């Protein structure tokens, strides 16, 4: 299940643009790792939480069913993020996408939307034990440091953790998937 990219450009050609998709459950260290990828590849970062916080946090209801409010806005942001990513890719730049996609069906839909760019993608999977991730999220909520976008309440952490589906063998066979060991991303 561990794969690395074998895509290389001809020696006389500029490297092909790449989509770096970072996935994992809440608190796995995705934002820290994504920042490293941005610097390493001189890529444009596109982070769903940043978009959601900027565009919609002031309007977020306190209702019990916040998911009914959240899901359509997330889908609209994903569509616009992908449109922006395509513009960067067509201009020859790399993108680092940190856009949720914690469930298999969400990733499948996103891969289908990518069209030919799916072949220029590397999926990085980060994970950590739930208790480690819970402690990270509580610390991030309190400190609101460099990777903070919005407060993740405990019930949302638990819900999102329960929904997380790591890539299966089929997804790994169909895409370039890199499993990032916890120690490798310094979260």
C-alpha cells in the first residue's frame, strides 16, 4: 500500500505541475505537513478550513444541526478551490490541497472532478492515534498558532474522527499514495 511517484519529466523539459493532496483525520498534522510541501515545491496552498473560516464563520449558526449548514458551503468552496487549483496548474505551478475529503466517496468524487490532472497527483496520508490528535486539537484551539483556522469543538472532533476512512487498497492502486509517518511531519 505504500507507493511513491515515478513520474519524471524529460531532462530538457520543465517539470510538470503537480497536485499535492494532503488527507487525514482532524489533528493528524496535515496543516504542518502541507506548509512543508508548499515550501519544498514552491506551491500554492489551498486550504478548505481557511476558505470556510474566512467566508462563512461569521454566519455559522449555533444550531444543533450545523452539518446541514456546513455541507453545501463546503461543496461550493471545494468547487471554487478546484477551479483556482486548475488555474495554477495551467500556469505551470504546483498546488497543495488540504481540503478535507475524509471519506472515500468524497475523494472518489474529487478525483473524478480532477479529470486529466488526477495523473499529476500525489496523495499524502497522515494519521495519528485519536488521543494524540485530540490533545493536538485542544492545544491548537487554545494557542491559535500558525496552523489555526477555526476552533474545532470536541463533539466535531469526535464526529470527524469517526467518519475518517483511510485509503483502501483500490485507492492506493489507482493513485500515487504516500503514507507519511507521524515523526516525518513534526506535528
